[in-house]
C-alpha cells in the first residue's frame, strides 16, 4: 500500500508542475498580447497627433 502511494507521488508532483507551467505560459502570452495591443494603440495615437 505504501509503495503505491510513493509511486504515485512523483506523478502527482509532475502533474502539478505541468499545470502550473501551462497556466504561467498562458498568462505570459495573454500579457504579451495586451502589451502589444497597448503599444500599437499608443503608436497609432502618436502618429495621429503627429500627422
């Protein structure tokens, strides 16, 4: 019984780390998208006022 629990523990840790990494990756992509969107908006406004 204990051997099964010990064998399942690394798999549980691996699943948790994969979930955390996937969540962190999606959050980074979302933040990069917002930064790109805001930068594009600021450039357009700058060019609008400049031109």
